[in-house]
């Protein structure tokens, strides 16, 4: 039998003095020498729940059931904290914390006596941070979602997290509600523990963790307060112990085939525009090639099956009751649309095997391939003289947006508009209602200085609303474009994640208010309609002026990350980090500490 990693700390007959040193302090709160030298796997619980992270806080309770499962299966549990990530609480953006949490978890998984780990995932950036770390270290790992909140309700209608705020923001601008009603409408969407109940980044990434094979079947969609969530926690604890004995590692599960499956599932879900950033990052830490071109070629033609906000009507509880991820995968399997049915999961079985008997109910929530919400619902990967890559989510193109901008019979799926350029969200909020800009329905709102370097971290600000005067006139959305991100809960068909960003020398830094911009979705091209000579002159002038200016560093981590972070299309990873792969397999255990 293969020697456990933890035995190198706790039961190394070749070095009794160091063994004693490692053992001693792990006995001081009640563990016994017999337990630690029993040969039982030592299982970590990477705890993301805290008061700073309300969306993940329920993991504090769920961890108790995980512990029970680990013990029942013959393992020993060591729970430890992970740097907190809360999308709605962290300024300037929680995206800064994804790579920081990743780094900390890599050190914990590699440097401590752990044979396997349960990754407690939930709020947006938590899931990729933990999957990235597990990929880098490559010890047996299983993810456990905290689950979505219960459905929110306001005035008898479903109130979805994020989505309700974007709607209320427009109603406030139009004068339809006051500040007090805005607060009631927004807070009605958060009725319980758990993460966002819309198909935002949290639900998307937790669903994709299951589609990748890194969660037990059905684990993603169970609402956080349901009893089944605690039961899933118990089974997850049991499974990780068996995975250690079976030596099933992240690199065995998160293969190129698994990522291709996840891209297809994302399109069927109507998943978040943040998904390419995060899955590209996880893949990079496994040395698996994955690009935004893959998201287009593999996912754009896939139909939208899930009638869930923001692309649809329903919320997380409805999605779970309709069958959740298993029902979606089963429908894709039956239609022959899942590219790799034989991809292995953490169960040791293929994705086709574990979902062979999945059931679908409530057909208005999860549609069939024969009767989808939309025929082709994946992402477009766009390029042009303003950037090399930018993502557009087609499942949220509304009928009004399509009729206004994409229905010219002489120029189908294309339009031109006058650019209105903002340098960061503060500039946008200060000037969007300025009549001097003369913003009308033929304008394209552009925001720059919002990327991984410029913001820093990549701000969720591209889903800009029109001026209040236009909203009152009945124009509720304009084309929007930027080098930042937007919330996965937003229903805006923005062109976003533009790479390279303005702060990294991207073409958006050269754009000026009043320029004509052509957007051609059929050709997947976005270009400013000025000559190459003029572009070159602007570039030279900007370089002479010292380049695109962005705010100074405010913390040490901001400076460190800005100095080594890659662009959004490459996963916003730390460039030096992606050369480290399967370090627990290559190096076994680190050097002794004394």
C-alpha cells in the first residue's frame, strides 16, 4: 500500500526526533498518538466560511457533517481557514482575493500533513481559488458547494440576487421607486444562508465544479438550508477518504475532456461571463490548454436549457427541484451534445455513468434540447483593433436589443455607434447624466481602466445603464463595452473582459469619445473606424505622455498582483504560478522544518 503523505510527518521511523516534533503539538487539543500513527488518512477541510463571508458562512455548520463523514469512513479531520472572499463585501473587488486565497491554500495543502482535502466552495471567487490550489498541489480533493439561497420574493414576484438590484437601479433612475423601496426590493433577494439564487457566477461556478467531475452528483444545486445539503456534506466527507485510498487526484479528473464538457454545460445553463476567466485559470494550473476561442467553438452553438435568471424567469430552488445539474447533463447526453461522456469524475465513474438515471421535472425550468429557451446560447469571442479577445454572452440578448441593434436586413447582426468613453466607474457615475455628452440610442458606452491592472483586480462595472433621461424615454439598455468584468447576475449583453486592457497597452486606451465603433457579431469583430495611421499617432502620443494612467497601489498585495498578473482572457492568473504543476507528486513532501 502506498505510504500516506501524513506519515512522513507523524510516523517516520527514519527520523524519530522530527516525528516527535511534528506529533507533539497536534496532541495538545485531544488527538491521540494512536490516531495519528494509525495509518488513517488525514483529511483537511479548507474552510471558507466566516462572518466576513456571509455567502459561505453556512460551511461552518456543514463542516460538522463533513467531519462525521470523514470519521465514519476511517479518516481523521483537520479543519483550517482559507482567506475570506465575499463578492459583495470586499473593496475594491473580491477578484483581488482569488489569487491571494489560491496562494495561501497552495502553501497549506503542500506544507502540512494532509492526505486529502474537502474544498468548501460557494461565493464567486471561492470556487476557482480552491480548484486552482487543488490543481497546483494535486492531492486527492473533492469540492462541496454551500448551496444557493432560497428564492427571494418581492410583491409576489421572484426576487433574484443581483438581478433585482439591476432592475431596481433602472426603476430608481426612471423615478418609478424611491430609495426606501429600492432597499426593500434589493434586500428581498437575500432571504437565507447561501450564495446568489440566480444563475450568477456563484451558481455557475458551483455547477461547473460538478460538471468538471469535482463534486458528487447533484451537489451543486441543493439550497443551503435544505436537509439534503447537510446529507451531501456527510457523503462528501466519506468520499474523500475513499479517494485517498484510490489515489484519485484533481489531475485525473480535470482533464481537457472535462473542461470541454464544462463549457457545453455552461452554455446550457446560461452561465456567467466570469466562467471563462475562472476555468481558463484552473486549466492553466493543470497545464491544460484552454482559451476563449474554445468557449466559442465548443459552446456557442449549444442551446439554452435553463429558464433561470438573468437569462430566464426562475431561481435556485426551482432549478434544484427541476433536477439541477444532473438533469441538464442528462439532457445533453441524450442529445449527443456532451462531447466526452467517458470523462472520469471523483466518484471513479464516468460522467455518463453517474447521470444515466438523472430525472428532469418542471420542464419550464429546465427545457429539452428539442424545446430550448434559445437555439445558440454560448459566448462569442470577439477581436479587432481595440483588443485581442472579449466575451459576449448571447443568451441575454433581449428582443428589444436585437430589434434595435442587430436586425438591419442590409447589415444583419452588426451595428455602428458613437463611443462614449469613461475612465473607470467613478468617471461613469459622475458623467453618465451629463447632457453635454448628448448620449442617445446610437451610442456605445465604453469603460476602461477596469481590468486586472487598471482597477486593480478587474471590476464588475461594464454593465452600465443608460442616462436616466433615456431610461425615462423607454430605452433601458445601450451597447456596452469594457476591459472590466460584469456580475454574472447581470442580464446585459455587454462586450467585456477585453484583453489586453487599457492599462496593459490595449487599444481601448486609444479610443476617444465621438469615435465610431463597428460591432459585427457575424464576423466576431469590433473595430474603431479610424485609420491605422491615426491609431499609431494616438499610441505614440499616449506613450510620450507616460502611458494610460490608473490609480496608485493602495496595499502591498495590490502592487504585488499588478506586477505579475495576466490578462482576463488568460484567466487573470499570476504569471509565475502557472509553471508549478502537481507539486505534491513531483516533490512529495517539503524539507523538514528543523
